[in-house]
C-alpha cells in the first residue's frame, strides 16, 4: 500500500514532465511523456467544448498544470 507521501510524489511527477500529443478526439487527449514514455489519456470534462486537432496537433509539446495549485475564486 502506498503512503500519502508516495502518492504525492507520484502525482507531482506528472506535472514535472513534458508531453507530446499522440492523438486527439473530441472527448479525450492521449499524450506520452517525453522522459518517462508514460501514456496518459485525459478525458475532456466539458463536452460542450470539444478538443480539436487544431488546438492539440499530434506531436505538439505540452505541459500539465496541477489544478490543486490554482487560486480559489
């Protein structure tokens, strides 16, 4: 069983990496870590605003941001 510190370290590592877009569909984005090679699928939380290849062309380099660090409204 993973401890809280292990879980925090693992989730933090996600935000320390750069990713390349593998594929995009209206409701999901598949990306691959440049260093780790890990493949992640991100599900679009807002179906009214579809993801597009124009916004996320295959091969585009992106970074993820930690939503828990965003200022509260």
